[in-house]
């Protein structure tokens, strides 16, 4: 005997095929619409029926005899096998009524057993790789079984702990740059739920400002998978929302995964664009880099430079792209500035050849030849400031590589920095130290030149002289080393390292 007292309404029919994550979405939508009826779920000949009363889960039954209520009760030792046998052929509601009438089970015992059986079958449903579903609309005869919102949501939250097909969903969740907050439209008294300690912790961290991945980062690695499933449950059931929302209305698994796929495609497009231009920047000519024609004016060259610079501004690209291709973007920025300065220099040279004044060379158009000298100075200062900024940016990167022990990249970025500012003693000092790590004679000569340059730029800094002295001492050039240490003592008479070094050198000579 069916548990629905009316025939399904074809106009309200819901059917299809879905993976486990989307099943919670289907149940949620039925709850939000307060629909009563039976959600029939099938796979491989097995069928399970979820009975809904105004969207809340009332009970779950199965087409398999050993998953029916009498067999379940007998297996738990709540009734004798022979008593279960007498109930064969009855549906679960009829069996429940018969058990209560005979006094074989209390109403409380029946409620607990029904909830345990429903949990067992829902958990099994969410373990399926995929399932076919249809919803049969109609009033449900509840009989002796009762339900409420807390029971219904707890059944789903627990079933999600064993849900199949979660890896893709988890990856999409972790990629979201969105905070989590509880819904204003849906409220659930969490204190009435049987939450695990980690679930209680997660509820306390949903504050509308913390991102999902940051919440998960606070959980032990052994609990991360369970924590991610719980947060997914809150989201898919509408108890929590992303801020800002991924799309209008309740969260959709399709939107969640599709958004991740679209984001990945955008990342691929952006990376391809950057790498293509990076290859051009490595060996391309200035005009090709800026896209400027042979007869471009100075203003047109500047506009082309600003357009290309804006196009490859890191803030235009997704965060992952900016992180993965940070060095390429820095080099593109540097090459664009070099191209702009090279073309501008060509224009200046051509103008001087024709007798034009250097103070009027910012814009070589006829109508702009009266540009004031003060504005020309401002333009020059702007370029110098840009060069200084690029130099400091590359120097910072070189220091990072030095700390990591990556001397090759440290040298590379020191050279970039010195190309934009050849007056920074710190750059040459670091370059010399990195070069000295290579025993090859040519690298050692370059190291000496860099350390000498650092000392020339800052003759008042004893640290440069000490480094140079150490370099000479390591190469057994004691006379040169002694000279540098003596310069240090002339600056700082009590310098301990220089004093000790001179004492050591005296012993070597002796």
C-alpha cells in the first residue's frame, strides 16, 4: 500500500539524473518549496523512496527486503525474527502501526529506529556514483512517524559525510575568494544538532568575513575532508551563503563547478597571453613591443607605452596567474620601459640632428614645439622615478633569492636592478657576493669588480670594505686584503672583524 494518498501531479513532476552532490540540492529545493510527496531514487534495479512532508524528510524506505523496517528492527534485536516474518508484505508505515498496536515497540523506540534506518539508507544513497530520480507529488500519510526541520537537516548533514564525488566540489570550494556567512532567510538551532567537535568549531568560524579555505586552514589535516563536507552541507542546504554570492538564488553545484571551470579557462587564457608577450619581450625590438609605427610621434610612443603597460598590469589578471607568472610580468614591465626609453632617445637624437632644443623634445608634433621647459623636466623626473622604482623592485627580488640560496636568480635580478640604477652600492655588494659563489675565474673577476664598485659608491660604509677584504683574503691576496681592512679601521678604529682579520694576516705572514 503506497504512502501517498493522492496521485502525482504530472505538471509538478521533477525527474532526471544526478551525481550525489546534486542530490542534496534536489532535496533542498523540495524543502524550500514545501512540497510533499515521494522522491524516488534508483540505480541498478535498486530503489529507495524518501518521503517528504512539506519538504521535511519523514522516512526512507527501500525495495530491498533486508532494508525494510521489520528486518532492520530484527537485526537490532528490537523484535524477534519470527515477529518480523509476520510483517512481511507490509510497507514500513503499515509495519510500524502493527508493531505499536501489538505493543512490541514503543512510540519513542519507533521514532529512534525510523531515524536510524533513514540515516543508514540516505548515507548509502549519497555513496552512489550517480542515480536517477523522480518526484511524485502528493500528500503523505505520516502515520506514527514524526519529523521536523532539525531532524531533516541532521539526516542530510550526516549523510554528506560519506558522499561520493566530492573531490571536484572541494576543489571548487577551496578556490573561492569569498567569505561565508549564515543565511538571514534560513535559521537552524545548531545547539539541537548532534554536531561533532570539529563541526561545532566550524559553526563558530562562519562570521561573514572569513573565507572558506581560511576556515579549513584552521582545522587539523586529519579533519579537513570532513570539515569541507560539513561546510558544503551548510552551503548547499542554504544555511550559509558565499559573500558575494556566486549567482542568484540558492547555491547550485553546477554553478559552483562551472564557475571553477570558467575560472580555470580564464587562467589558461591569461597565462597564454602573458607568456606569448614575454617571449616577444625577450628578443623583440622596441617598436614591436610597443606596437608603435616608424613615423609615430613622441606622444604616440608614450600613449603606446602606457597602453601596453596597462594591458600587462598585474592587477588585471587573476590572483593565481599573478603569483605563477610574477617574474614574467616584472620582466615585461621592465622591457616595456626600456623600449619606451629607447624610442624616446631615438626621437631626441633625431630632433637634435635637426637643431631642435632639448627642452622641447617631449612632443615633436609641430603644434607642441612650444612646450615649456618646466614640463619637460617633469617628464624627465617621471621617467627617472619609474627607473628607480623598477630598480628597487628587482633588488628586492634579488634579496629574496639570496635568502633562498638561489644564487643564479640572485645574480640575474641584481643585473636587472643595476640596469635601471647603477648608483646603488647595495646591489653591487649583493651581486659580488652571489658571483663569488661560482669558483670559475671569470665569475671571480666579475665578483671583484662588483665589490669594488660597491666600495667606490659608498666609501664611508665599512661593510663593503670588509667584504672586499674577505674576498681578497679568500684568494690569498693578502696585501690587497690588508689594505681594505686598514681602510675599515680608518673609518671605525674599534671594528672587531677588521682588527681580528689583520691579526690573522700577521700570523700568516709570520
